């Protein structure tokens, strides 16, 4: 706890406190304000005065109140016990706070982020006398049934193991090992350590992105895929389903660790997340999803400064598990609310505003966040990744506003949510016209090697058809579909089938809620095979009306509900039945 007085409060502007500095104060230093010791962070220093953004309600703080400093930046505790926990933006455990003071967070409450009383079973893998450095693994703790937590040497520490505890049960604040450095000093390492949230954890080097993040959502995996270590923006107006998309990805994607950051969203949305996630069963391991999930909950009525810190807290958790060799997926919902917190704090600091009142350094802060993603080689020889999926809530669904435009500069995938699709109950409401992914070239090898050699060809064909259909729809709106020849109307029919059967997914259907990669490709094969055969039949004299009356069309329309991920041979039979149906049709026009 802070024990040195560094100044006295001089001025109060909402969450911003200015104090007269009695000693040298550092930028980003963690301080406690007033006798209640409200948590804050130094954000500006001017001669003998300093400004602090306080992460709690500053009501009752008055000029002359003391300010205490601890000489270190805002940091989080990293160790066993993170998974399955719900924190606020500055890593205060919300469930522990509820048990301590009820439904409302009491100001000035300070609880340990990691429980000090719980004992963990530790198995050492390093030995006395071993040379260790940043990230070296000392041993393992089975944090949950799904995740083995590796106890690592913190960054910037190296030397020889002078002592290491034997196998047994220990609390997180117990001494795990003693490291003797080259200068002869001995450093005691606990089972947890602290790390500043605004500083990225070190790694050896970034690797090429080549492994796709399989989400089970067909519109994403097939049309706009992202790799492990990639970045994507998910912009959409109110009610377009941003949270639904992120929850579906969190449940079904093949990441090892999920971190959900509820940053400034409405209380009822965060409540839904807090109620739903503990009930979700991991479909691959048949265990609760919370066993590999951390939730950071900062609702819109919580202090604005804590909202600004929350995404840094989440990305630091992600980097910590990345260092263990895990693939981590972050859901940041939403970066618009985070940017609004920046704008409010910037205004109180009386800084010169830029576009729409946002501070001029908004692009820099966005870049600092998204650049902490990546697939990396860690110092301990393992490889891990951090994938960032950041939602954006542009006012009125206007994608030209600053947060969306600046974010597009730093991400390589863009899943634009469409209000018309959402109103038509087409979910996920990702627009196939306005969305894109620049990762296609990197992950093509994986798809063609592991799933289907024709994956790129199939994807290109369907994307071309969607573009043609978009142009034809403009004609249809003016003069109706009847003026189009059947060779063009079949494009409309194929795309209608593709949108309803392939792109639209029912999150509440046990079969359709998730599609493995192989099922996606086989479904795409069938739909494109229908288009190819229908074109041939039309050239031989068949009419579109006759084609639409084929019984096989009904089976294609129901295949996403009737054929599970374990019954892929049925899709092969459906493909064969489709070919036979058109052969019979062709014989009538020979």
C-alpha cells in the first residue's frame, strides 16, 4: 500500500485531480488520493504540479487532501487464479467486492486481484543450478482442468537458480524460487508477479501469420478469415449484433484462452455476458467455458478513467498467457466507448481537440493497442499468439467517423455489420459487400493443405457471384427480375441460396451454431455445383422454373440443419444426388 505523501490536492475537475507535488513525481505513476486512497494515475506533470486521472468517483475529495505515491506505474498481478475471474478495468475482483460490500463498489476498496489464501499444486520442471532468463519456465500449476499455468521467470530477470521449492501446495505469495544474478544479488520470485499494463511484454520475434483462427462462423472462416495473431475491427450501429458475433467467436473459436473486455457498454449487455458465459460449456472439452476465460467488466456508469485502462489490462493478461505458449483471443467491446473515455479525459486536461473532439493522439493509442497482437516466438522457446477482435459502435452507424477510420489503418480485416441484414434477422449480419480480409494469402496454404486444394478457387468464385448479384440487384430494383435472362437470374438464385443456407447461421440450433472447416468447404462445393449445373441446363433449354422445382433444391436448403459436423459423408451423397438430378433434367432436353 502507498505510504509516502507526494503532494496535496489543489484542483478537482471530475475524475481529474491536480495536486501540488512535494517531491519528484513520475509520469504514469500509481497514486492514491485522499484518506480513502482512491486509485489514480499521473497523466501530466507541470513544474510543481501534477494531474492525476482517478479510477473512482471523486465525490467528497477536497483541496488539501493528501496524495500518496508508490513509485511504480499502474500494474496488474499475473499468476494462477486469473482464469474464471471477473475483474473491473483496474483488476479489482468484482465477485470478491460483492462479497465484501454488496452490490455497489465501495470507494477506496482495495482487494488483492489474486486470492492469497488459496493453495495451488506446483510441479517444478527446473532445478537448482539451472541458468534461467526472462520467460524461463520454473514449473506448472494446473489452474483449471483445461489450462496448465506455467510459472515463469518475470521479464528482465536472469541468473542461476539458487533455490526452488519442491513439489507441493503453495499460495501465490509464497516464494517459488531464488535467482542469483551475475552480480551476486539474489532475487526472490513469488508464484505471481506484477507488470505495467501500458508496456508490452517482451518476446524474441514476431512470426508470419499462417494458422487461421477457426471460428465456426461460415461467413468469417470462408469469406473474411483471420489468422491467429491477427487483428480485426467489427463496426456496427446499435442493434446490429456486435456482442452476438463476439460471443459466438468466444464460444466456438479454437483459441486456448478467451479474454472478454466489456469496455463502457450498457449494464444490461454486460449483465447478459456475466450470466451467459458461466453457463456455456466448451464444446470441444465438455467443460465450462469460464475455465479458460477472463472477463473484464466496465459498464458505462463506472468511472470513465477505469474504462480507458481496461483494454490495457486485458491485453496484458493476453500477453501473459501468450508467453506460456497459448493462443489467446481478445474480444474488446467496444473501442468506441474507450475512445470516448479518452475524449472526456482529454477535454478535462484542456488539450486541443481534433476530429469530433477526440484527442490528436487517438490514432497513436489505437496503434499501440492493436500492435500488441501477433504470433510470436517467446524467450522460453514456445510460440503463442494474441488475436484482437475489436468492436466499434459508430454513432448512427456512420463508418466515416474518426474511430472507425483510424482503426481501419491498423487492422487487416474488417467485418462491417449491416443494419438491413440485422433487421431481416440475418445473423451474423456481416456485410459481404463492405467487409474484407487482407489475410487470405497468408492462410491459403493451410486451407489448401489441410481442408481442400480448391479452397481459393471456390472462395473466388462465390465472391465473384456476390459482386455480380449486387450489380444485378440494382437493375432489379428499377425494372424487376423478369426482364433478366435466365442465365442472369440463376446468379440471383444461387446467391439467394448461398446467403440463406451458408452465410446465415442460427446460434440456437445445435447443428447450425458451429461448422467445422471441412463442412464449410463441402457446403460451398454443393452450392457452386448447383450454379454450374444450372447454367449448363439453361444453355440446353431448361428453364429456371423447372430448375427451382427440382426436389434436390429443398434438400440443399436444409443441409445446414440436417447434416451435423460428424456426418460429412452425407454432404458427399448430397453432392452426388445433385449431379444425378441435373443429369436427369439434361436428358429431357437432349
